[in-house]
C-alpha cells in the first residue's frame, strides 16, 4: 500500500513540475507582455520600459525566470501581476477561496440529491437524469447568464450571495445526473460483489431496507471517489463557467490573465488549478483502493 | 469482424474524410450571405441574422463544420497516443507507460488548452490535435494494462515461440484485440475536444473572426438585447444543441455496447 502511495505521490509531483514548466514557458512565450504594445505606441520607452521589464522579471532568460518563479513560490511570492499590481500568489489564493465555496456547496447538494434518489429508487432510475448527464456544464451556466441578463442582474463581476447560489446551482445541475450514473454503476458492482452476504442476510430475515443499506455502504467509496473526480472537473471548467456567470473566482482570474497577457498570473493560476485537480484525483484513487 | 467493430470502423472511415472535406470548404473563410442584424427568421434566412449582420444559419453551419474538424483531428491524435501507449506496454514497458499516464492524467486540460491556443494561434486541425493529446493520458493507463494482459496471453506466447517479433505481435495481435477500446476512448477524447473548443471560443480565448459555435454564443450574450429577440433565442438554442449534439454523436457512434458501455459512460461523463 505504501509503495503504491509513494508511486502515486511521485506521479503527482512529476505532473505538477511538468505543468509548471509548460505553463510558465507558454505564458512567457505565448502571452508576451503588455509592455511591448505600450512601447510600440510610444507611451513607455527607453529606461522606463526597461525598469518595468526588470520589475516583472521579463528581462530574465526563460529557464532562469522559471527557477526564480519557483523559488518565489516556495517563499510564498509568485511576483507581481501585471494586470492587478498585487502579488500573483495572493490573488490566486483569494480567487481559489472564492471558487471553492460555491463549487463545494454545489457538489455537496448534487451528492446529497444523487444519494437520496439512489437510496429511494435504485434500481428503478428516472430517465431524465440519464439524458441530462450528457449536457455540458456550461450550458447551464449560459442559461443562467442569459437569465441574469434578462432579469437585469447586471454583468459586473461580484461574489454576492445571489451569485454564489447561482454558481452552486449550476454546479449541482451539472454534477447530479453524473453522480446518479456513477452511483447506479457502483450499486450494481456492489450487488455482484456481495451476493453471498445478501443471500445470507435474506435467509436470516433481515429486512430489505437493511440489505439496501448494505449495498449503499459498499457503494459509498466508489461514489465519493467519482465525486472527487467531478470536483476537479468543475474546477477545471471554472475558466469557462465564471466569466459566463460574472463571478470573480479563480476561473475568471485565469481567463483575465490569459486575455490580458499576464504571464505570471496565468502560470500561477494554472498551477493552482492543477494542484487541486491532482489532489482530488489522488484522493479519488486512494478511496477506490 | 464483430458488428460493433464494423460500425466503429465504418464511423472512423466516414468521419475522417468528412472532416478533411469540411476543413477544405471552411479554409477560404466565411462567405455567408448578408442579413440585417438580428433579423427575424424567414424563408431566406431560416435562423435570422446574427448580431454582426450575417446569415445565422450559414454561420452556425460553418461553426458546426469547424467542430467536426476539431473532433476528427482529436480522434486521430488520440488514436495515435493510445495506440503508442498500448504498443509500448505490450513490449514490456507497462510500468513506464502507467507512471507517465498517471503523471499526465491530472493536467487541467481546458485551461492548458486555452494557454496553448493563445501561444500557437491554432486553426481547427491543430486545436483538435492538441485537445486529443491532452484528453488521452487518462485512458492510456487502462489501455496499457489491457495491452500488457493481451501480450501475456497464450496465443501470443505461442507466436513468440514460433519466432514472431515483438512488433509483429503488437501489430497483428495486440492492437487489433484492443481496437474497440481504442476507438471508444478516442471517441471520448474527440467529443471532449468539441466541448473544449466551444467553451474556449465562448469566453474569447480563440480567434473571434473564425466562425465557431462558441463565438456565436459569445456574440449573442455580449450584444445587448440579442437574447430578447426570436432570432437570438433561436440561434442560442441551435448553437447549444449543435455543441451537445455533435459531441454526443461522436461519443455514441464509437462507444462499446453491453455491460462495458455503462463503465465507459462514467469515463465519458468526466469529459
């Protein structure tokens, strides 16, 4: 068990290092810098432009800049964001906290709803969730964005309680049908794996509710594992969901960093999403074992 | 050949050339008829005019073609990656492939694709290739173990004893035996690529001058009052249905049947 855990942790470490390298290099090379545009228009030139390049670490060679960025992260500083002026790591941490709240709330609501349907209806499953499971999550976000516009709720990003609830509702709508499928499959596997135990329970006169409880307990780790993977799935898609919902979380921050050519913020944000995604996947694989 | 495999092979033979034709048609750029911005649906313009004053049906058709090209390119790149992973695992490198796939499986695909798209400024072919590459590591691990199991089967050992080379074994026995799983997992990657392309276009991370279903949705949302018009609502509903429909069609045409289908569905629902 410990060797497998060590192997899984090393895979995560290698994956994160690769993600950090690709993110930093692609951000530096691909996004360029707003300074280039400003200098071309004559607003900033000469000594002023050079000073700004040094301030944002854009004068360093790529590999040295990458190592400096990693050293800064280890000290708790990623460097200043060109768009917001504040340290990128602090911005990303605040964005992550803002995103985790509605995603966790929506995920828990979806899990509770799926569990309730499975406990009461399985194996007779309603047909509607089966179809809804194929709908991409951002369809709900688009519908919510359109409804918000129609209701005059405005497009200014805010983390108001209404927006948090709408975000959580979108997450719950996207995850609940998927969790129902996963739970149904887990119960089917649990039924196959516990045939002897169920037969013995029936012979001893245990009621069907007790036998159903046995199946649900056996299926719980698989369902939780799938929930964790879906959690990472939603976090990854926050880059599309949050701009649609005008919600100022990590996804919006990442989208802004990419659109506004902020290499340090983009690389740091991407690393944060990757870290949570890997952690959720690791926890999911440990639960399944 | 089993009927399911015949259907999946037929789907691949249809999808890939269709996508190349679609890419050729879309290459010179949109030549859609002009219409009044957000004009109501009519016989001449069945979906009305889009917010920029173009025939919406034409723009959505070009966007759908783009999605098909992305799906086909992703299918091709995913098949290449997964077949390579299976081949390496069948020739004794299963642990290497499993660890590498494990390291790459947790990458946040959508934001990473957005970043790479800004760097490479891709057309639909390159975007699909990148999306297929990013969507494949998760399936590579399970395919690697299946390939290694296949390579240890008795008939393979008999072939080796008769003097067959490892590469002949892979090409003649292992990959054909895994053909269904390869197609199914590559189908998931292709469907995921359709969703990723539309999602990134919707928030403006792809070139907005190229017709895309996601770009149409972005235009409708950002044009004040567009979604209050019959044309705007119809175009939004059509675009969302096309995105979901193309992705689901690609997945459904390549998925396995029977008991394996339910297991496979769980992987699809994470796409």
